[in-house]
């Protein structure tokens, strides 16, 4: 029989799991925000450096070479950052789901229909 104490225990467990999940998600969001800010700062610095080099270029060929190198390095940097961010997103989602997964695994046998003897 399901008692009031059982309901209280399940409610407390659910709240604890939810708080653990939200905490993991918040930590993941903080990591993503820090990573995005760092990438933006680096990107801005790289853009400024490339612009300085372009302004100082003595020939069209040199300017074209600077621009080509900058485009290549920007693309490679973006792809690396996108890969890193996707790993952070998936880690955050996995960490946020862990407490809920444990609760679901624990609750599954209790929720299964009882077989008649």
C-alpha cells in the first residue's frame, strides 16, 4: 500500500533529483558562456591583428595573402570552437539527465504492473 510517508519520500527524492539536474545544467551553461566569451575575445583580437596587417601591406598580392591566411585560420578556429561547444552542450545535457535517469531506473520496477499469482 502506498502511504503518506512513501509519497513524502518520493516527493523529496524528486525534488533532490530536479535540483541536481538544474545545478548540472546551470554549471554547463556557465561553461558555455565562459567559452563563448573567450572565443569572442580571441576572434576580435585576431580580426584586429589581420586588419593591421592588411593596412600595412605594401602590395595587392601581400594583402591577398594576408586575407587568405586570415580566412583559413578563422574557418579552422570556428570549426574547432563549434566542435568544442557541441561537446560542452552534450556533456551538460548528459550531466543534467543523470539524476533523472537514476530516479527513472529506480522507479521503473515500482511502476511495473504486478502479475497475478
